[in-house]
């Protein structure tokens, strides 16, 4: 059985053997890219090469890239395959090779190197991408009936810019893992057909009018989730049962004094705490600081969600440091920033945990009281002002309040929340301007004192001049 570490290494070695330069993962903070808060895919650090803003220093590269996807946050622990933080294995061609090379290589890797039985593998292509379908059949030798159409197999970095068709590889994990619906097939949202690899063929430029024109240089960008391929290769039910996750889950379970794989609800909480602690450890290791906006807010939100789920498990003492140590032990050799930045990571973990644990109980109690009075009044919507109060006073990110309410069939009035937040920002800005004015005049006073008393005679001089 391959470990997660071995699987990461095998992928990188395979593409090195195909002439790719191995590069370390880039930071979770995208460099010079104001359009992105966090690195969401392996291609992100290479965008300047793909767009030819910078001449690529080598034609091919392979990486295991750290990624964070906040839109997947609420799927964590619910599906078998989604994390907030995960590692994406990828191979990239910057105007070098294209479809006819990458398709047979991908097949070679899954069918011959990993030896996934071909009767479990499925391919999807865009219905108009006849070229890819033909290559899968003729160059990779895949049977025609295993290649399915998916009109969503179109990939773009944004509404304008490089784009192209893509092709995905799925593994059928068996009928017993499916939802049992008669139409359960590739693309079903249940856990039976697992998407493991996406191959993107960047071949067009899309302009403002939606017109596609062929790019002068065609690119390849692929992404395979390490945790997913580990789950397949280790024959376990979810990503969380791989060796990349089990030690973290086991530590959380130990701290909570609960057993994994006994109760479904407990398992969700264990997975959330393990996933989120891993995510915040990596985010901190790249120098992201918890804060009230941008990526700092994302970090804080994930961290506070981890603490809340830990509380649901019965953990009411600080736990993040203990769990971080397991993550550092298991990932530190490949990601030295977990060790190099240990002090920064621990300081923030401790501080955030201390602050939020102190208010979580009170905030939860207050929210419960609100819920009760809303229910008694036959209402289902919490006012934006109340949600904002929970944020301001108890540090509840509004998304957390929304989630806690949803568990009881209630919602937040988001429009009035935004108004309350906006009003708060306006007041804070005003206050800080006033503060600055006060500080400045105090500073001027200090300076005047230091200089001694000099008569201010500017106007007289001016008047004299005017007189002349
Ligand atoms: P899904 O449909 O399962 O949400 P996706 O189509 O959004 O996946 P891509 O954007 O194609 O994923 O990313 C490439 C690969 O990265 C996926 O095939 C998968 O192996 C992996 N991946 C994507 N999102 C996640 C996630 N949240 N957690 C773990 N692995 C992921
Ligand atoms: Mg997705
Ligand atoms: Mg998908
Ligand atoms: Mg995909």
C-alpha cells in the first residue's frame, strides 16, 4: 500500500521522467494577483506564463501545490472528498506539449503506474472536443463506452482570457458507495464516482464578446487531488481515512474522548476539526495573519469554525497546538515552513483560541435566547443588527451564525447585516480620522515643547510682504 507521501513523490517523479521541472509548492498567498484571495489550484502560480506576461523559464513543470477552497468549506465532512486545504498534484506545459501527449501520459499513470483497474475508470470530455475523445481511444486505448460527454468540461480563468476544454478522470468506487438512485452515474454528487484528475487544454482566448480565437501557444494544466488518489489507492471510504488524515482525526478523537466511526454526527465534527486545523496551520505557515477582512478573515472564520466543532465534541480546553504538532510531524519534512514558522503559527493559534473560547459559550447562549424568542414569535429571520452584535461582541463570523441558525431552520437578514457592518465601518473610519487628528495635534504640541517657545509671526511677515 502506498502512503500519501509516496503518492506525492511518485507523481512528481513520473512527470520528471517526462521532462518536467519539479518545483516546490508556491505560497497560499497568490503573488502579484489581486484577483485571487488564495491559491485555489496548481495553475495559479503559473498564470503569468500561461498568459505570456512573463516568458516561461522552462517549458514543463510539475508540482504538489497547497490549495485552499473556501467554497468547499461546508462540504467538509459531509462528502467523502472535499477539504478546505488540500494538495493538488499537477503537470504543466507552457506552450510546449498538448493534448496528444498529456492524454496518453495521464492514462499511463493511472492504469499502468498506479494500476487502477481499467474497468473502474471513466473519462469525460466536452461534447465538442472530438479531438480529445479520439486521442483517449486511439492513443490511450480507452474503450469508447468508457468516454462520456460532459458539457460542463469547459474551463476558463475568468470571463476573458485563456480558456479551453477539459477532460476528467473518475474512479467508480462501487455500487455500495453510491446513493442508490436509479440514475446514479458519473457526475452524480454522491460518493460513488470520484473525480480524481482534471486535464485542462488551454487552447483559446476568449474576448469581451465571448469570441474564441486559438491561442498562439497552447498550454496544459492538470490537477489531481492527493488526498483523493490516496483514498483510492489505500482502499478507504473517504479522504479522511487515509494516512494523510487518520493521525489528525485520531488525535482530535483522543482529546475529545470520543471514538471515530461510531456515530455519524461525531464523525462529521471530527473531520471538520481535523480539516480546519490542517488548513489554518498551513495558512499561518505561509504568513497569513488572522484578521477582519480578506484572507485574514477567511483564516479566522475557518479557525473559529474548528473551535466551535471541537466544542460540539466536548473539547473546551485549548487543543489547536496539540493537533498542530501532529500536522507538523507528518507534513513538516515536505513543507518546512511548518517548522520554520512554528513560533508565528503557535502564537496566533494560542491567541485566537484563547479569545474565541472565552466568548463562544456566551455568544452561543445569547444566540440560543434569540432563537427561542424568534420561535415563540413565529419568526424565522434573525435581524442583521443582532448578527452584527454577535460578530462585534463575541467574534462570531456571520457565516458561523448563519450555519448555527440553519441547524434550527432559521436564517440571517443578510441585507440588514451588511448595512450594520457598513455603518460600523463608516463610524470606525470617522473615529480613526478623528483619532489621527488628535494624535497629530498632540504630536505637534510635543514638538513645539521640544523646540521651546518661539513666537508664531508668520502672518505679520506675510502682511508686511503684502504691504510692500
Ligand atoms: P469536485 O467536482 O469534486 O468538487 P472540482 O471539479 O471542483 O472537484 P477541479 O477544480 O477540477 O475540482 O480540481 C482538480 C482536482 O483537485 C479535482 O479533480 C480533485 O481531485 C481535486 N480537488 C478539487 N477540490 C478539492 C477539494 N475541495 N478537496 C480535495 N480535493 C479537491
Ligand atoms: Mg468543486
Ligand atoms: Mg468536478
Ligand atoms: Mg473538476
